[in-house]
């Protein structure tokens, strides 16, 4: 019935409503003008009959600028009216006016027009709309170069969706891009795009708990990537996916294997002697540098060192649970790399964990506290949002309480704290420490 009612409208109104239905339940005049290849004034005039019939509704009164002959010019009005269909059924009816064999062609044309008529800034703002139309016409995109451009747009949309924490949507975009890559995808000219898609796809699959997909994408990277450094992000994702599945030892063994390939040898089952030697090595690496001087180290640029920091940082939490004797060596190696090659955002995490070890194991409270403060200062210096939560949690939960006053503490909590000091049981249970820090000023 609704489709029959729409067919009574003038042809130009039907045509513009078809395009509006492709855009969505809500659409703006500028976008509709682009996809109908008309001026905003002409497009608004074509919509007028649908407005009169109440089939579409303007969200503001701005639309009147475009239909009143004595109105201010469009340029002076600087307006972009927004309309919406009266009901989903109206939109569906308008969309049904497009023959089935023309729907994909229509979406392809709309996507092409939006892409062609968008500045770089507008392209970023419209990326989901543009990619959405191309994806609905994916079967029509057959030429290799066009398929790479299509995959590039899906990569951009995937990154934008990930930034908004829309992981499922992001994974859908990236998966679509991967699926449309030609067979020559891993060849030289196409290698960077393909690697970026697979890397992001593996990470998003892990974030969406689609671990079989994660493994499949990582396996492809392992098989086709040109060198170890190009595989590091995939290995980091594999470690995080293992942790998410409580496979701590698998995560640790993967890390040790990658570190070995990067030239860092660490024992799988360290002894107390190994840990003591590691502490001594870090003291030697620090040399005569004061803790205050470490914040002025240059930014780390060595690619192998940066890769090692990625792997070490992602593995510390797994080792803390699954291989606790190894955890101090991972921390110490991270500190050594930072002192030798310069600071990165992950250095803040390393300094905080090192402060924990100094306070809770070595009982060098003053030095440990200073490393905790260094970690916080480095966060601010580098604007290190990627490591902020872990650094602040480690510092406030495991370091600060050794030096800063504990107030409003319950007697039972104070007793546990004092017992730990008197008996040498300095690595208090994490839960006890969390309880204690609720009372720290």
C-alpha cells in the first residue's frame, strides 16, 4: 500500500526519495544533493511534495530557506536541513521502488559520489556511510586496483570504529576488506595494506573473543610477513589472546620465543640466582645515572628494542600469574632496554614494576618509591595514555603506601600490614594491598 502511495508522487520526488532511502532513516539535504547530483535548492524542491504529504518530516525550520522564493540565499543561510522518514515502512517502501537488479549499482554510485565529492576531513566524517554503500555493492567491485581501494576504505572505517570501541563493527569492516583482497595481496606493492588489515583484524578478533579467527589471521601473518619485526604486533595479539583465555604459560612461552629471536635470552624457569644476577645487571646498566636523569632520556627509536618492549610489557601480567619467578626478569629487561635505548610509553610501566620489586622484594623503599614517581612523571611527559592505567595502578597499589601515610585504616588491615613488615612477608597478597590503598591519602 505504501509503495503504491509513493508511486503517485511526481517522478522527480520518487527518484530523490529512493536515494534518501538508501542513505537511511534520516538524511541531510547536502548529502542527498550530492548523491542525486543536483543543487540543494533543486533537491529541496523535489522533496517538497513528500513534505506536503507528510511522508518525510524536517527536523528544523531551516528547510524553508530552500523552498521560499523570497528567502535568504543558501550561502547566507549556511543551512543544511535534516529530514527523516515518517516511519520505517515509508523508508522501506521508497527503497523497494528500486528494482532488485539495480540496488547494488545504486549503492555503488552513491558511494562513489560521496567519496568523490568529499574533502579529506569530510571523508573521515562520512567514512561509515561511504564504506557502507561500497560494501553493499562489493560484488560489483572486481578490478584489482578498485578492490585495493575498497580494502583501504574498510581499513579506515575499521580504525575509526575501533577508536570508538565499536569492536564488532570494526571487525566487520576489516574482515570485509580482507575478503575482497586479490590473490596477489601479499606481493610487494600491496604488502603494507595487507599486513595492516591482517594485524588489525587479528587484534579485533581477539577483542571480540573470536579466538579461532585470531589464530587464523595470525597464522597467515606468520606465513607471509617479510621479517620478524612485521610479525611482532601479531605475536603481541597472540599473547593477549592467550591471557584472555587463561592460557598463561602459552603466553609466556610465545613471548620467550619471540624475545630469543630478538636477541634476548631469558630462562623458562629462573632460579633465585638468576633473579639476583638480573638485579645486579640492572644496577650496572643504570651506572651513575640518577633516577631523576632517566626522565630526560631520548625517545626510544631502535626498532628491535621497541619490539622487545611490546612483547615484554604484554607478558608481565601473564608471568605474574603463570610464571612468577620469570616476572622480575621481564621487568628488569624492560628497564635495561629503556636505559640503553631511551624511553617509550611502555617504559613507565617498566619503571613502576621495578619500583614494586625494589619496595616489596629488595626492601629498598626509597629507591623503589622514586621509580614509582618517575613512572608517573614519564606518563605526563610522554602523554602515555596507552600505559596510564597499568602504571597508575601499580604505583598507587604497590608502591606509594610504603612511603605515604596510611590514614583511616581498620585495625585488622593495620595488623596485616605490620605483620608483613615484621615477618619479612613483604609481597603482601594483592587483595590485601588493594584494601590498604583505599585508605591511602
